[in-house]
C-alpha cells in the first residue's frame, strides 16, 4: 500500500494567533480574565466558610445548646451575616468584571452582520456538523475504494453564546473545536481561548474557503443531506463492484458542505456540514460581510 502523508487541520497555539491590530484589546481581556479568576477564588472560599459556619449554627440551634452557648450563637449569626454580604459582593463584582465592547460600525456593516447572524440559525440546525482533524490521499487501488481522501472527523455543535468576559450587544457565533480552542465570532473579530491565554483575530485577516464535497458516508445518513448516488464498499478502478468480495455492499454518496477558516498567523480549522445549502449561504454571506469591513 502506498502510504500518503496526512494533512492536519489544527490551529497553532493560542498565544500565536492574535492579530497585531488587536493586541491592546487582548491585554484588556487577559487582565479581566485574571481578575475574574481571583474573584471566583474569593467567592469559593467565602461560600465554603459560610457553609461551615451555617452547619455549626444549625447544630447549636437545638434549644438546650442555644441557651448554653448563647454568646457563641450571637457571634456565629454575626459571622453568617458578614459572610453572606461578602458572597453577594463577590457575585456582584464577578458580574461587573467584563470588558464593555462598543462596536461602532456603519449601518450597512451592521446590516451585513445581521444577515450573517440570521443565516447561522440554519447552519447550526444542520443534523450533523463535524470538525475535520486530518485528511489523507487514499490509495484507491490498495483500498479498493472510490474515495479520493480519507478523513478523520469528530462531531461538534454550533450555537450562539454570551461570553462572561465580554459585555456586547451581540451574541457570539459559537463553533466547537474538537482538537483545540472553540471559535467565537463577533462582528469585528474571532475570539479563541484556553486555560492560560486568549487570541483575538481580526475578521479582515480571516480567509474562508468553502466547497461542496462528495462524501462516501459509511455511518448514519443525515436527513438534510442530498444523496448523489451510490458506490461499493470494495470497488474496481472504474467504480464497478469488485466481485471478489462476496459480502460487498453499496454505500451512499452524499453532498456535504465544507468550510475552512485560516489565517497567516495559524488559524486552521475545517468543518463538514450535512446541510450543504445552509453552509453555502453562510460562507457566501461571510465573504460578502468581510468586503464591507
């Protein structure tokens, strides 16, 4: 068998992906992220202490003990009140610990993003969305297949989401990532993050390629995909059935949509969508929207 090299679709590490124009904004977000983490640690500590004191106070609530330990009961009641105030203050500070993003964009740009935002509803409702992690040229003769490429894919979900770090009038378009940080698309940038860092990618720096692909589907056939035809599990060079395999069977060939997000800094993510029409609409509107920026 002629073993072909694999192409890996995986973005570079987060710290290398930020666009130069967004470095200042990234610093603000990193600062807010660190402050939120400290506030969350304080909240956890105060909640733990509050629970501990409440349990003690509950035990002393038994009438004979409350009489015996009257002074201690008063002290603990005061501690509970103090700790509840701290917890509430922690929660308030956490809620307010965000970067306010005022997106001052022109009316036609806002209209373009609204169209993109609406089209995302269809793509996120596709029956199947996969993150393609690798692709490899198939040795069609050795494998007795009509497939051009062998891909590794993992099912993911798309949706809309508010991020706790950002206060913005727009929800982010959320694309799960099977082998790295998720993508959150805002009107002017894409945000990615991991446990230690954040990346901000200017939408003008993103190249979005899209295409229709004929996919030989050996798993469940999505209801929103078009069946283009059938092939054999084991096929001759001309695509006909290889009769040497008695248990040979037919496999459907489906029309899927494929989108590829990439930047020169190292963004490199490919998705396969069962609803090809929804994917084409979204990708077309995305490229049209970029022209407005």
